[in-house]
C-alpha cells in the first residue's frame, strides 16, 4: 500500500531549485545514449522511463527536457552529415532529413523550425559586419537552403527582415535627395545595394514603396500645417515636384520594365469596353429586329384582309389558292435569305465596332497608365482630404496666383496652363482617377459659377445684360455650357425671389395675390419656396379675407380649387375647410348686413352683402331664415340695384327669395322703385333713427 520511493521526495531535492541536478542528470543520460546509439531506441526509452520514475520527474518536465536535447542532438547529427558530405551527395535531401528525424524520434515540424533558425542565423551573420552579400555568400546560402529544404516563404521572410532593413536604409537616404539633384548618384547607390542583397525586384519595390510613402506623407503633414492659401499651394507644388523628380525615377529603376504588365492591364480594360459595346449593339440590333418583325406581321395581316375580301368559287378558287401558296413559299424563302443576310451584316458590323472600341480603350488605358505615378498615397488619405487637397489646387489653377501690391491692393495673375498638368499629376498622386478628376472639376466649376452669380446679383437680386455677359464669359472659361449656365442663373434668381418671399412672409407683408403674380411672372415652384405650414396659413388668411372683405366678382371655384392647387395643398381637404368656415359665417354675416341696413350705412351694408354671397357660393347650402321679411326684401332690392346678375342670383338664393316674390322684387329693381333709401348721414352718424330715406 506504499507508493514507489523517489529521490524528489527526499528532503535534499524537495524544492524546485534542488531538483535541477536531477533534471540535468536525466538530460545527460539522454544525450550520452543518443551519442552512442546514434538513434532513439526502445531500450533507451525504457531506461529513461525508469530513471524518470526514480527521480520523480513529471511528464511535462520529461517532455521539455527530451525536446531540448533532441534539438541539440538533431543539430549535431545534421552538422556531421553536412561535414562528411553525406547530405550533399544524397539525391533526395528531404529523405535524409526525414530519416534523421525518424531515428531520433524528432518531430519534423520542430526540425523545420531548426532549419529556419539555422538559415536566418547564417544570413544575419553574413550581413552583421559588411552589410552586403558577396557572390560566395549567396552561393553558400543557396547551398544551405537546398541542403535543409528551406521553403521559399521562409527564405523571403528572412531576406525581408535582414536584407530588407539594409535596403530600406539605402532607400531612405536616396529619398532625402533634393528635387533638382537629377537622382543619378542616388539611383546608382540604390541599384548597387539592391544587387548586393538577396532581394527580388518585387521585394525591393515593396520595401521602396513603403519608404517612399512615408516621405510623401511627411510632405502631406507639412501641407496640413499651412494656414493661408499661398503657403498651402506652395507646399502642394513641393509634393508634386518631389514625387515627379525624386520618387518616380527611383521607383521606375527598382521596379524595372513594366510594359508587359501595363499591356495586360490595358487589355483587361479593353475587354471590358468591348463587352459593353457588344451588349449595347445587341440591344440596338434586337430592337431593330423586333421592329422588323412587327412590320412584317402588319404587312401579312393587311394581305390577309385583302385576300378575305376577294370571294372565289369552284375551280377558280382552288387554282387561286394553289397559285397563292406558291407565291407565299417563294416570298418566304426570299424573306429568310434577306433576314439571314441582314443578320450576317449586323454581326460583322458588331465585330468591327467592338474591335475598334477595344483598340481605342486599350490605347486610352495605356496613355492614362503612363500619366499615373507608380507610388501614390491613396491608401494613406481618406476621401475627404483627397478632395480638399485636389480642389484647393484646382481653385489656384483656375483663379491664378494672387499678388499683393502697395497700399494693401491685390491682383491676380493669369493662370499658367502648366499648372493644370500639375493638377492632373496631383490627382493621380492622391489616387484620384481621370473620371473622378473630371467629376470634381465639374462640381467645383459649378460651385464657382454659382458664387459668381451671387456676386453679380448683389443685394438687388437682379442681373442686367452686361452682368449676364460677364457670367457667360466665366462659364466659357470654366467649361460650363450655356444651357447649364442659363439653368443655374434661373435657379439663382428663383432662390433670390424665394428669399424675398420668406422675408416678406416673416414680416407679415406677403399676400397670396403677390405670390400668385410672382408664380405667373417668374414660374416659381411654390412647393420649394414656401413650406407647407406657411402655405396653409396663407390660404387660411385668404379664406378669412374672402368672407370678410369679399370682392364684387367673387369666384368660388378659385377659392375652392384653383388656389389650393397653385399652393400645392390637398384640394379635397382645403375645399372641406372652406365650406365649413362658410357655413359657420353665413348667419353672423346676415345679421351684420341687416344691422348695417338698419343703421342706414350703405357701404358697410353692401360689403356685408357681398360677404354673405361669398359664404353662400362657397358652401352652396340652404337659405338663411330671417323673421323680418321687409328687411330681407329691402336688403335684396338695394343689393340688386348695384350687383351683377350672378351675385344677385346668389343673394336671392341665400335669402330664400324665389318665384313670384322674386319676380315682383326684380320688377321694382328694374323700375327704380321699391324699398331703397338714400343714406341719412346725420342719422347714421348721431346714433339715432333719423328720418327714413332711401338707403341705396
């Protein structure tokens, strides 16, 4: 029932530091056994297990010691195999290495790590003092790679780490050159360093581009610090010149001939253009074919109708049918041949056009590729900053350089055409392609033209002919068509009018009649000029005015339909609102009219009567009852003597006067008689009843 005694349980080896001798003794036995046997045997494994049990070593410690010693033993065996030429003489180095791993029971993945370490150590040692690789060094490294079966990616990684560091330093020194240096000496130095290192053209180019982008971004950082236009532009010019005179010569030398790659890229672009052209031609020819088929069907239908109109009987009908079938067969063959011929011609045309477009696209792609710098900062900048840098320089190119004169005066010098070439280079350097540059140029020209319009309009908001002529000159200078210029001018004028309307509206001076007049004169879009709330309030105010200050020629359709449509309101809702307000105001308005009649106030009575007519025409409801018939008749007769027939008709309707009663009252109006009175100014002014005279 007792456990196996171990040395580790003895007080002399109880602590972790005290067990170190036991671990070293275990490793020593493993090393000596491997040295004698030259391989890891089963008996060796058994003896080591007994020893580990006696020492009380756990599995983790045993595995760590075993891996450490096997790595050392593997290197020793490998060194011996290389020294005696066994590995060199072997047809398959991989088989020899695998056999060593098998005999030592060493993990092949661990062996690959050993090979990687050996190669990197050798490369680092060769470069540590002289900073270059001689031809002999390169041959030795090549031999070592073959002997140890080092994968290419491991070699590339080592070369990038050790050779790349030296090459990067050489590139950084060359990139510090001045823009006017010519780069002859710098290129020679970089080329020399590259030739003395194990770097492929691609690896060298990748290292260079990384260093070059850092230098370019240093220029961009300097640009960001500028606080005025002149310094900003000068810093941009330095960036462009540095890229053109320092970075590009080095990039072209390191990268080498790229004509084949450019040719392939251009071919790809051309293929896309050819596919697009073919698709377009297919759409067009398909539409033409469909049109031809429809035309043919129509002609056949007409022939059939003509044949149906002819009536034949007996032998004549049979003979006619046979003759007709023969003719139709011949026509069909001719039509098929003609259609086939047209299809062949169309296909030939498509091929010719597609090839032509492909050639043009390839030529254009190659031309644009030549303009683009090999190294740009597209990935280092966000789109907003690219646009800002490009647009600022574009503004400088179009406006020219500003010069300060004495007494605080300033002038602008004419633009230099060469600046636009630099602008294009800047766009490519920032990663902005040809199409994007055109779009930004158009957008900027548009914004500048709009600013020029506002400047010429000034406070007055008007554009006389001489100012329009100036704007057309700007448009031509900034590549804006006359149609687009006219459109922007009209939009600016409309916007100015809209601002004026809003100002008048906020001050309460704007009326619906003014808005309607402006809409007709200047073709304003009311929906964009005035918000829906403003239009609602304006309409409601006009409705109130129509029922309190109704004109003699009141038009109900105008209030119910035309005005809501012009204001962009919901006609149905607006109509319901008008009718409700009219219905609510009819009786109070009649009361007001009778009140004014009693006070012998002619003008007020007539206005109240017109208001009553407006309410009734808008609401089209029932008549309003009034207990005093004589007052109603007086109101009607007096109103009819001055109002239009249409207004009189509406007044009769709202007062409920009809039939013989109305005929009698109309007769009085025609004869000049009736219950009309002249206005008694004294009575009206004193507040008393006064003598009762004719009101109207």
